[in-house]
C-alpha cells in the first residue's frame, strides 16, 4: 500500500507555491514541472548555485539569499526539502501559518501520480546513472518525456525536464522510505544492499521496503535477476516481471563483452536468448553494463527501437559526479565520483584499476559517523583496492559523533593509507590535496569519492597541479 500521506488533490485551487530551498537539485525539476503547469512560484535558498541561477532564468522569483519568515507571504502551498531543519525560521513560519506544507518527496509522489507511465528507478546503487541512461535514450528517440534525476545530465542541461507525454522517468530513493511515497507504473530495481542502516537497521528491513515499493507498482517490474536480494524482494508478487542480469537465466543480458581501454566497452545485448543489438558504452565499469541492460529493458518496454537504444547508450557519457572527468594536468587525470558505500566504491575502484593508469589514487571522504562505524571493515576492504588511499575527516551530515568515530580508525585498517583528520573543513582539503599534488606522477589517476562535497577537493587539486606544472 502506498504510504504517501499527502492529499493527491492538495494542489487543486492553489495559485502561489513557495519552495524553501528551491536551489536544491531535487527541488529544481519539481519547480520546472509546476512552472510549466502555470503555477506562480517563489523560492528561497541560503546559497548561490548554478541551479539557483537556472531557477531565476525561468522567471521564478527567488528571494534574497537567506531564509526569513516573511518570504512565505502570499503562498497558499509551501514545499521544503528534508534538509531544512525544524527550527528554520521560514519553515517555522510556514507551519504556523495554517497554509498546507509538503516535504519535497510528498510533492514528487503526487506528481508521479499524474502520469500513466511513471518509470521509477530504484536500487541501493546506480539509480542516477540508470535514470540518466533511460532519459538519454528516450529524449534522443524523440519521446517527449518528463524526467526527475538525482544528478545533472548534460543532454538536458540539468536534473530534470518537462514533457507533454504520459511518460515520466523518476529516480526513486529508498532512504527513509521516500520511494514509498511515489506512484510507480513501471519499477526498476537495480540491486539491494545493506545501506542506510541508521534508518533500516537490517538488510531484511531494506528488502521489505523494496517489496512494498514493488507491490505499489501498477504494471511492470524490471528487476536484476542476478541479484539475490532483488529477486527475494519481488518473490510471489503477481506483476509482469522482466529480468536483466549477467547470463541467459535473465531475459536481458550481455554477451561478448570487450573493453577497448579507458572508458570504452562493447557487448552484444541479448534478449530471451537472441541477439537484440550491439552496445557501445562510453562509461567505465562492469556495473554500468548492468545499468545499460536495465535501461534497455525499460526503453524497449516503452516502445523504443533497438537502434535508438544503441544510439542513446553510445551517446551517454555519464551524469554529473558519476566518474566525471574534471581535467588533466601533466598527464595526471582527476575524476570525481559520488560513490559512498563500500559496494559502490568497489565497482568504481575496480573499474579504475582496469583502465591502464600507472597509479590509481583514491581520495575518499567518509559520510556520516554511523555508516562509517557500521561498515568500517567493508570500507577498508574496498579502499584497499587502489594503489594509494588518502582519507579526509568524516563529514557528519545530519549526525552527531556520539560514538567518537574518526578517520584514523578506518585508516588503521588500510595498508599504507594516509589520512588527515583536521576538524577545519577547508584546511582538511588543503592538506589532502597538497599531499597528492606532491606525490602524484604523470600517468596517474586521482578519483575523489563520496557523497559530500569532496568534489571541491578535485577542483582544488586541479588548481594546485596547474600552479605546479603550468595550466
């Protein structure tokens, strides 16, 4: 049963909707959609970003930076992100005003219910990439879809687009059961792993949540048949089931995989034992082969031709912060990746180790104390894959460090790891990038890893390399 408590008709009669935190990547596509429907929007944010500039370029009135009680004046519906704290003056004023207030995921759930074919892409890992792949395929195939992506896709110049068709492609996050607020018609389940244990506590609880997500799906389940946890989640659910995976036990699978060096992989995409099309991928890693199979299955189910699927996947060069190349100085390549769970780190680092670089450097920023503590041995195993591992201090995010967890404890489990547990955030990045700048050599690759703001260190490192060697 769908657990979205928001009234599906709550937008009826509303004219002025105010977004608290409108510059967030998850808020921008919602603003695009509502703006296109004729609603008058206003918004506020604390930080100037490229996304906030894009919001302004749509003609949406953005309040001066900062969040103030008076910003909500005139609104008859108020939307906020989960990151907004309860004591935020604007949110407090909203709750006291008597005007309906929605959290971002509740509004997203309502919007998915507007579409007859909402394709909701879930999984512990790979959601942004697979959602981006499906979007790339469909947009290039001239399908006028609506899209909601957790990262920026170059093709659509952002994290979302508004279309006129009945198809919506929507990244669907499991954290705090957000995806149970959606109204999926076609659901993709990429994988299920132990993550967000501060909320779920156990892997079994995660599997149960994915099962509810699958039960909420009205039409079709597209599921990783090579992943035991994913298949366990959908066992006994009587919906159309389409499987993808590594072999012919699944309906969609790759054959004759060849790696042409660097980012380039080719394979034959098979469907029910027969050749379907030849796929050329320009994003690295075994995991992206499966993401491509999932995307192809979803696109084919939506009526896209084999030719257009192959064209779309070949043109896809990744979403922002998914093995995104930031630059190269003196033969040293700097890449950034959002990987923040041991399983994600493993696939990203194994892919990098196969790309022919002299030395692979991993610069990892742990995120949240609870995840670092609960998965410390798994993190240590994954971060032992590269030639060199450098660690920053832990970014606590929403948490307090109640169990006194520090980077030093993780570093002690990784042979040769270098760590900088400096409390001052910017100073921490200065230290780690100074170390890498001093020791990295021509032919090396440096990958910044994490879901926090470690990508700032990637840009900082490029600047330092440029100053050292000349830009």
